[in-house]
C-alpha cells in the first residue's frame, strides 16, 4: 500500500470515529431529553389532583368537584348520585313534586331528603319505615349553582354513607361507599373469627366510621374495622347502630339499652323497647310493660313509662309534610293516657292536662277538607273535645278561647289554606290568627321542627312563639304578646261581628 492509500484510509477511519461519536452524543442527548420529559410529566402528574372511587381512579368524579375560595369542596347532588349507587329526584320522598329547591336521593335501603339553604338531612330507613324519619346535620347548608343543588364533602359522606379522605401530600382524594366497604369486610371478618357482618342496613352504615357490627351466628358485637379489636363484645341478642348519635341500641334477654362506641352504658338494658325520638332534644321513646315514656340521652326519666301512647300517627296527615309525630310545633309531645290526650314540653313538664279526645282534624263529610294536624307557619296544633276543635300554641295555650265546628286544610292549585267553621260561617284561620297577634314563623324567620331546620349550632330548634321557661323546672304562663293577642282578638271579635266564635264556646 502506498502513502496515498494509507493517508486516505486514516482519514476515512477518523471520519467514521467522529460520526460514531456524534451519533453517540446525539443518542445521549435524546436519552437525556426523554428522561427529562418523562420526569417532567411525572412531576406534572404528581401535582394533578387524582380522585379514586372504590379503589379505581375516576376522572369523571374528579371533574364534578368544585372548590370554593375558602377551600370548601362541593359536589352536585344529582350528578354524584349515580356514581355512589343512588338515584336522585326533585321534591321530597313523601311529598313528590318538581321543586328544584328540594331533592331526595334513594338506594335500596334508605332515602335522604335535602332542602336548599338547610344543613339538615332527613333520612328514612326503607327496611323499617314505621320508625319514621331520623336526621343528621351537614357542616354547611345546601347551595345552588346553575339550578343544581350542591353539598359539601361532609354532606356527601352523610347523605350517601361514604368515606372521603384527602391525602394532600400525594394530592389524592379517596372515596369509598359503604356498600363497597361492606363487601370487602365481609371477607376480612372471617379472619377476625366471626361469621359475617350484620345484614341490617343501619348497621352497615357504621362501616364509614371504621366500625363493624358482626355476628358469630348466635350473638352480635362490634369490632374495629382496621384490626378486629373489640368495641362491644359479641354477646348481645341484637345491635342496631344509631347514625345520629354514634351509639348502639343493644338487646339482651328481651330487654334494650344503649351503649356508646366508647363502651360506656348510656341507658341500662331494662326496657322492652327503645327508639330515638329526637336528636336535638336528646330524647328516647321507651316502652315497659306496654306503657310508654321518655328518657334523655343519659337515661334520665322525662316522662314516666305509664302512658298508653306517645306521639301521633302522622300517616293520617300526609299533606302537613311532617317528619315526626313525636314533637309538634317545636316543643309539644302528645301523650295519651286513659283515652285522653295531654301535652308535655321537651323538658318533660306537662303543659296540657289529659283532657282532649284527640289531636288533629280528620275530614269527613266536607269534600274539600283535608286532614290537618298543625298549621306550621303559626306553630299551632289542632285539638279536639266532643267533636269540636281549637288550636294550641307551642306553650300549650289557646290563641283564642273558643271551640269551633271544624278546623281543616284545603288545597287549591297546590296552594294550602286553613279554614274553620263556626256557626255555619267559614273563617280563614291564618287571617284570624294575624288579627289576634299570633306571630307567623314564616315572617319572623323562626324555624319549624316539622320542616327543614337550617342550624344545629345549639342542637335545639327555635320556636315561633315563646316556649316555656324551665328555669325552676316549671312552666311559665303565656307571653305578654300572647295575652295581648287574646285580648286584642276578643276586642276585635266584638267590634267586627265575629263574636259568634266565642259565643259558640259559651253556648257549649
């Protein structure tokens, strides 16, 4: 090989090496770029909020979340329902309508009613509707956006019986429905030495508080969902979880009591039956030897168990939109004893003697009349003696000292009116009460326990009329406003030719 050939070969080899070096450098640069891009994408992904529903990432649910400036997260009730195993409808469950200011969601076991601007959730167990409605509170009221109702994530947990956990470090929200958790834990309870979870729907709701009501085929107990440690020993004949209070109604040898999740006995196991009567008033209805009474959350007697019935069957008064027949017009507990009815207040003081034949008006021959128990905007109830009727306010007093032939409701075009008949003359009850100076709660802004309540800060309901003053454990007389209203009403009757209402009472 001559020198020219050698020089040409060396140049070619050098070019090849340079090319290889350039290619290697390019590959390295590309790899670095790819790694950088991937790392950046991973970083971006880590900063993006993720929502996991029942163990699966769900972008649709994520897109439903709306975060306010104060950090509160809201969800649309209707849109979120289907993802959580519920159906959503306008109106109320027992008062169906197309009202968009009210909504109810429903699954196989339960109905939950919501109302715009209210933080009170009324729930009805569809497996045991005889117990009537219970209620729980959300941290904030229902709001509306573009015609849709929204609730906070706290509300979502309580309405739909779910858990909601936000891991801010990982930026991951985890949502689990009680139905999903029950299915998962039905397997794990075997490892804890139990046969299965309780099949009671109310008991299944305890799972969202990390508690499991379990059975060994003979007895029931409560365990911690995480490690299986005992909360209540598996030795009771039955257990029913109380969502409102977080306690458990337990039974043994045919008797019932209440034990908290802290294992403390709230009510001794010595009643034939116990039922939550009202959460705000902290009252239970109890039965012993076929007689009924009322106790508070600490087991203290408010009304002795010596009565034939406590509470009104509100199924006869569907148009009154009542959620409970135990406490009427915010304060009064109807009690029957010896075929006569009286009234107690929420503190257990008897404010009306056992003198009435019944409470409420049942329509008979008047085709336009509708059954009536309360006039909610005025916090008065209908009372009956000898087939004649009067009204009683939340203190158990009569706004007017008279008995009339009928007091009933009429409905025309969806509008409700309240009428009374005296000496064959019809009167508008609301107009009459206005003339007597009886306050309308709709005008005064007070809330009515028979409808949605918008606050739970004091866990008591405001009454339209002044309630009894229990400073000394006794009942005060009616307020000066009520007394003045009665006096004004009597003067008004005499001046306007309406004295026949009072005259009918005197004739009787």
